[in-house]
């Protein structure tokens, strides 16, 4: 299956603007925005007028650079985090057990509905108690941080 929103792309030209971890490149194919990512830009200094070439994944508005070649011939590889469609247990998500959140809600008297949604530092879930539906925020250690009454059951 081919992803029609992205494809590998090569571009070369002159840097005509730099802003943060992105830069604009003017080359044979016209002007294009290139993104190094905050971590990828660390240790790389680009200036207007620099000649560079890039290879990366073409997005609708930019190239996510995987390889940057500078005018002196040195090449930098940019590692992007893998995207698997979920935000579970990534670099900002330490491993956590959703069953702990369910047990905490049930111990507090809630009847849990659905599956807990993982957030960086907590789980969110729905539960019913006292004839009302609630949204619960439960820390990764099982402590209920916040409850919000949504509607009568």
C-alpha cells in the first residue's frame, strides 16, 4: 500500500531563511521548507546562503529531513521517532499498567466504562457513581488526581 501523503524526496539548493529547527531551501525545484526536528538540529548551524542538500520524507508542507549534506561534504543523519499510530509508552510515557487505574476507580466505588486512555502522566477513564457519569484522571501510581461529573446516568 502506498502512502499518498508522503514520499522520499531529494532537494539541493541555498538556504534562504532559518527559523528554529526548520529552514527554507531555494533550489531547482523551487522553494521548500525543511524540518530537522528539535533534536536533529542540535549541533547543526545553518546560515542564509549555505549550500546544502537534503533527503527525507515529503509531507504536504515540508520535508522531514533524514539526511543533510553540508557544503563541505559532511553528512548528518537525523533520527526521527517511529510513528506507530499510538502514543503509548514512548519517550515521554514510562511503562504503566491500565489495570492499576481500573482497580483504583473500582476501589473508589466507580463502575468503569470502556478502556482507560493513556496520557503522559496519567490515565483518563469514564466511570459511573452515585447515579452520574464521571471522567477520572488517575496517576500512573493509581492515585485519583481529578474527577469531573459529566452527566446524570
